[in-house]
């Protein structure tokens, strides 16, 4: 199996692939990528370059990704050559473009925030009656990058001069996610709803709660929407569907990710089958594993502390490990910088309230700093 991208998602995928006797080959531009020492063979290379992806993929039986921003033209060609590529290149091409994503939702009657598409910032005055909006660059944005709020016309001066989605502000109560999988036989499986709490400064997930605090009706609707998305895509693999719950109780799709995702890390300890195993089961056309929650859990992202850049130091590690139900995952990243994802901790407990209490303790103990 070839994996394009050598980050933490690939690292955790490899950890499960080892259990299945799957040989793993990884390509990433960073010679110190987290996957480097775990895979069967590692190649330093640019996964956005056509020739390099072709050279990497020609000897593989099956190819997958742990990042969407790869050369889709090469994956198209490899698929034509008979290689198994999951998720399929056409789906990656659509997901690389937030504008195409939003059009997909509209065409398939999938509930999402109202939106407009623009090519350049100088078009913004024509949309002043549509404010306030979130401007999202159609391509290359991730983890809060390529996203900026435009509340009034005064904000136009800070707008991106790039093809973008203008997404109507949603007065939401909470953010949730559902992870779904589908194999080549069309068998779909889903995980229970989880709730996400974002770091407001970095605009990325800091805490995840499993199970999510939603009504039975909201849970059923969110799961139905997520399953509809993967079925309409006809996708093979695992898909994270991030959604808003509005103040009125409606559920709207925010974004989707066609790979293992931050909103599924807790499945390693908190569910019968982890999202990483489920992805392997899907792309190798095996039966999906059971997805039920085994214990309530909270996932805490370990982010680099502000004011620290350099070789990572993990403070409070020993103290955190003394807490029952604490499971630490460090990502093998040598260098820390402010808000960089350096690892995560999953805390399991008999109740979600207890897991939340312990997760706050963990968050106060473990600090990712540097000596610079």
C-alpha cells in the first residue's frame, strides 16, 4: 500500500496496517516526517508533482492518501493503469476545491450554509448585501488557514484575492462530526456523533467529546446526512463529515475530509474499531468493523505553546500518565511551533462528565514547549 503524505494520520494508519501484515510505502517532502521510521520504505518526494507521484505509484498495488492536496492528474493516470486508488481521484479533485464541494451539496440536496462564489476580491462590493460571511479560499486552505471573516465592508481590505466561497455566517449552537465508511461492495458504516470544541485563536479542534451532546433526532439526522454524502459520492474509504447544529436545531454540513480525521482519533481507545482500521477495511473491500462506543471519551489535541519554536519538549508527560484512562499519542514531530498539532490524548472514563474533568487536568499538565 502506498500512502501519499507522511504525517500523523499516516503514522496511525501504519500502526494498524502492521496488524494486517500490509507493507506500507510512504512519500512525503519532509525527510523527518512522522511516518518515516514506521513504514516499510520511505521516499522523500513532492506528492503534488505529477512525475514523482507516478514514479511512486507505479509499483504499488493500492494507493491512498492522508492529505487531500496531492497531484490528482497522476492518480487519475495510475487508476487508468489498473491501480486501486482510494479515495477515488475524482473525489479528491472535488474536495480540493471548496467551491465544487458546495456545488455538490446543492446539487444533491445536502443541507449546507447559503453561499456565493467569487474569483477576485474586487467582486466583493457586489455582495455587500450578503454580509456577514466567512470567506474561504477554494483551494489550499486547511486547519483554519485560508479562512477569514468578512462582517462589514471595512473587512474587504483584508479579504483574499483568490477564487473563494463566501459562506453566510451560521448562528450555530455547536459543531459536530460523523465519520462514515464505504467499501467497494457499497457497504456503508457510521460512527456515533461526536462534538467538537475549537480553539478560538487557532481555529482548530482542541477538544472532542464522544458521545456528542445532541438529541436522538439530531443524531439520527446527522448520521443520515453523512451516509447520504458518502453514498452520493460513491466513495470508497473513510469520510469525516463536519456539521453545524444551528440555534434552531437544524443540521448543516460544513466540510468533508476523505481520509482519517481529527474527529476520529478517539476511536482508537473509545470505539470497538478505530477509524484507521475502518479505512483499511474499506479500501481492501473487507467487512466494516463494529463502531459502537466502548467507553465515553474526550480527545485533547496537544498544540505547540505560543512563543515556542524549536526542538519539542513535552512538559507534564509523567504526571498525565498517572491519571487513569489517559492514552497519549505523540506524532514524532521534532520541531514545535505555536498551535502546531504535536500529538493528542484520549481520556476514557465511565461517564463523559468524568472524562471531561480529567481531560482539563491533562490539558493543564502537558505543555509542548521548546528551549528557544
